[in-house]
């Protein structure tokens, strides 16, 4: 398994070990090696860009889960996205072929669908032909490469395309919005369309794809879609915590992002938001995850249940100051 130290990979590793599967996990650093050893996995040191170490790690393995990658916006130098996500992922499939691996389950992204604004993206959506961010472009190119190399090298490659994954343990990315809201620090939002996926359903989708997925196919994993305002309403109802949040018109969001970016550049600091982040937010994402239900048998968790479990984890680990479920006005 590659990427077992990450949020999605860690959950998948836990599920594999819990059902009794022997797991060999690739570790890039000593710290991740110690973490993975404590989990009960067989740990091998290696690097995503070192094919020899990948082949050694995969020898004798039947199925490889590749869940490693870089997910970031606003990078001063986005080349790391292409080096890791595109070149590294293609390297994984080539190494799998050389090691005699039967199947690779690749963690792609629903962002690769490239659906037009205000449409619902699915596995058959025509790509809009342009990209919202370097991250989106890198994941699209990576998916194309792993499928191409898999076909050329005779490896069964199955892609899973999760939407925004939420659940206990997620504290970065879109999860920051939930944390800021519950802690009363979220003042403005742009009301856009969001799609979401419970981490348990993401894990189950990977396992089902390994067992039942068709080679060369991709499966969108998405538990539902809603507006950002409605999402915050669900958080308020589940937690009993409600704070006023102002809706920011798109034109003001773009202007604010530009002003913040200019200020941070003058201070020679990396800005917390940037044009590609705002473009992604304003575009919104609505996905259809029904193919995974029809063909793989995946069942999705209702959003309130995911939110409740996540908020409890946040409270238990000190990320939020008010205990969910109380009367907080």
C-alpha cells in the first residue's frame, strides 16, 4: 500500500488490518515508518519516484492500493504536483507490472471529471477542456497516465474518484470550514455547491473497487451534494451551535482574494487564498456517485451522521471549544 500515512490511506490501512489482511506499507521517512509499524503493517522503505524501491516493495503482492499524492493550492512552484501526482503515479503502475502485481486501485479525484459549471459530474461527463487549478490538472493527467500505462503493461487499473472526504481525523482542507464555523470564527462564505463523502464510505469504495471494479474504469464516490449554506445549517442542527455567517457575492470574493494575494506578495509570504482556490470555490462541484452503488454495491452514510461523528471527534481531541449537542444559541 502506498500513501498509508495519509487521511484516506490511513483509514484504508485500518480497514484492511481489521479484516485480517496482511498489508505491506511503503514508508518514505523514518517517522512514517514508525507510525505504520505501530499500526501492525509490514513496513518497507521506499520512494514514489524510485522505481527499484517500488518493485522491491511490491514483489509478492497481489493488489496495490495507491493513495499517495499532493493536494494543495496556491503553491509558489506547482511542479511538485506534477512530479508526485503524475510522474509518481505512472511509476507505481510500471513498478507493479515489473513486480507481477495483478491489480492497482488508484485513488484519483472527482475533480478529474471536469464537469461544466451547474452540471452534475459523473464518469461519463464530457470534460470542459480547461482546469480550475494546477491540482485539478495534475490529477486529470495522473489518471490518464495510470490508465494508459496499465493498458500498455497489462496491469488491471481501477480508479476511484472520491469527492470531498469528511470524517473523524480530517482537520485540513474543507474540514477547516467546519472547524471555523463551530468555533465562531467563520464570518463570510460564498454559497456554492459542495459534494461530500464519509471517510468510511471512501474506504468501503476502495475495497469494493479492488474486489469488483472493472479494469480501466473509474468509479465516482460521492455521498451527496448540497449548498454550502445548507451544509452549515446541518452542522448547526447536529451540534446545537449556531453562529451568524454572511454570504459573500462572487464578485466580492474575487476582489478580496486579489487584495489578500497582493498584500501577502508584498510581505513576501504565501497567501492563504489565491485565484485558483476562489475559482474552484465559485465553480462548485455536484457529483453523481450512483455507479458505485449500482456496480460495486456501495451504500452511503447520511450527511448528519457524518457531521455528528466528526464533531464528536473534534471535541474529544480539543479542536472545538463547545461540546456538540448542547444549547449554544
